[in-house]
C-alpha cells in the first residue's frame, strides 16, 4: 500500500464516519444497539456511495446513471472512446 492508497482509505473512512455513523445520519434507524445495526447502516451507506451519490467529475451525476449512459452509447462494432 502506498501513501496515496493510505490517504484514499483515510478519506473514505472519514466520509463513512461523518455520513453514516454520526447521530442523525439518514443511514441510521436509531442507536447502534447490536452489530447488525452497524452492518445495516454500513450496507445502506456503501450502496448509496457506490451507486447514487452525485459525483462532480461525472457532471454531478450518480455513477450508475453515468455508467448506463456510457454503455448505451457503445456499439460492438466501434472502439470505445476514452474521455
């Protein structure tokens, strides 16, 4: 693991702590009383983070929308244009 990998991991962990585990987070349904409560909140946050969050570098679009549009534009008989 390089220093850049470590920085990325620390940033993601910081986002997780701020957005998922804090009191009042939309990913929480109440206090964490059991391990399964943390697992459920984490699963919800990861699904949102990977699929639905708005990403600036994708034009403020969610990753799943961008990916769907990307593949809709590709045809088997044409090379993929990298942007």
